[in-house]
């Protein structure tokens, strides 16, 4: 009922950049993050890129007194890197791994091995449904080869939120979306789900200019990648919405601005995002958020579908190229097999090549066959996923256009 006490919820979100053996001063920074969380006493903590389960275990032990409930989401080869800490009991958890997540042969990026995912936790308050997530990194904005994959992830995330949040009263989403606020992916996600941006809605803001979470002044950021963005970029978000008879307002949003007082280094190469939300029950259920700006949303879906179509055609070309390579390698192997059988049967006077060269050529052909076949299968799956997402977007677009 209207006038009931307001729940004040404090949220902390951070991409920790805690990659074992690669991230600078990882262990020291994880300790500093734990100290910060223990001192501040947030209600809900959403962390990304905690790639080492040992780091999670250390945090869990350190924070057991103030955050008695926690969960680590496991997926992929090296894990999702997602974990949550909460003052409230966590009733249930769920992990959804995106169907597309980069390329296995792009070893220098490694997103495919991480199993980028969205982790869901349901807490007893409200009831509250919260997501901690990370989307595929951008790496190069001018030639973004991963844009179709990131759009598929944004679309799957939006669909996942719509279908899993129906029983919740309040929805929170925090994480590294690897998208600028004006990018088509973030507009698609917000438009399709009705999520509100805490930075845009906050009554008070304190922190980096424009809410940026990747800034040139951070000693861990790659300065060459930040040259086009002298003020930094905002790619870490806290998004929220009320589903039923609740209202949510963002009272305050903060970002860290480098090291805390008394610290020599920042927590991560990203700045942390901290939001204070007010949640209150109202007399009447909140109205539907989707459909108030259908024309603008249809334009966003059209733009996203176009980009997915570009990725689909590129994947089809890759599938054809690797399939042709596999056929050529198979033909070469068959030719060598025929030559070897002819020699064994005495049809030829002697083997045309030295035995060692013949074996090396056979090994090389077999290796190419296995590699090309594997990549042909991978790109076939990529084509199916992109084609499926394109079809879903077309259905959604048609539904928007046919609304009275």
C-alpha cells in the first residue's frame, strides 16, 4: 500500500580485472576490493572478471560477516568470472551462457574460452531479481568484428530478462556491457526490457565526468585505446525497473575516481559504480513499460537486425571458405592414400617422394582437415544462431509495427 516504508538498497558493481598471471597487482587489488566492501556495507555486490575461484573464496571468507550470502557462477573453460555477495538470503540462482561469444581461434582475446554469461540471483527482499553480467569486449571500435555477436548477446539478454522477471517485483542489472550509452546494443536492451539507467535517473551524481567507468587517468588502462575518448567511456551500468506494484527511484549514483584515499592503486582498470535505490510499494501495479515508444523501438530493432545481417553474411563466407579448405585437404589425403596403396601393390617402381616428406605432407594435410572441419562446424553453428536471432528480431519488429 502507498505510504509503506521505503527500502533503501545500496548496490556496488565492479569489473575487477582479476585475470590470474596476467592482471597487474591482482592479489593486492582483490584485497583492497574486499576491504572496501567490508567497510562500506553495501546491500548487494555484483562483481565481474573474478576469474580465479581462489580469489572468490578469499573474498567470501573476508566478507562472511557483512555479506553472509554469496554465489560464484561457473561456465566456459576458465569460468564466467561472475559472482554476487548479498546481505539478503539468495533463494535461487541461474546461469545463462550466450549462444555466441567470439571465436576460438582469437586466442589473444580469449572471450570464447571465458563463457561470457549472465548470472541471476533471486533475493528475499521485494522479491528482488538481480543479474550480474558481462558482454563480449569491443577491442576495436572502428573495425568491430564482434559487433554481431555482442548484439546477439544483448538480444538474448533482453529476451532472458523479459521471460524470467515476470514473477519479480524489482529487477536490477549490473555489469560491464562493453557498449557506449548511445550504441545500438544498449538502446536495444533498454528499449526491449524497459530498464532504466541509474546514471540518467539519479537525483545526485558524484564521480567521473559523464559517469565514465573507463578513464585515461587510470594507471591500468591502455592509453592508446583511450586516445579517441579524452574524457573516458561509460561501459559499466546499473539498470533497474519495477515490475508490479513497486516504484524504484535512484537517489544517488557514484563512481570511484581512481584510488581511494590512502591507497596507492585503483581497484581495477574499470571504475566501480555505486547506486542507492529507493524501493516502495504503491497502491496500484505499475503500467507496462513496453509500448510507450514503439516507433523508436522499431527503429532500434531494425538497426540491430541490419548489423546482425552483416554478421550473418560474414559468417556464411567464413563457413564456405573453411568448408572448401576441408574438402581440398581431404582430396590431398585421398591422393596420398592412393599413391601409398599403389606403391604397396607394386604399381609404381618406387615411391615418388622420400618417406619422411610423404609422412610430413600426410600429417600436414590431416591437421588442416581437422582444423578446417572444426571451424566449418563452428561457423555453421554461428550462421544458425545469427539467422535465428535475425528471425526473432523480424518477428518482434512485425509485432511492433502491427500494434494499433
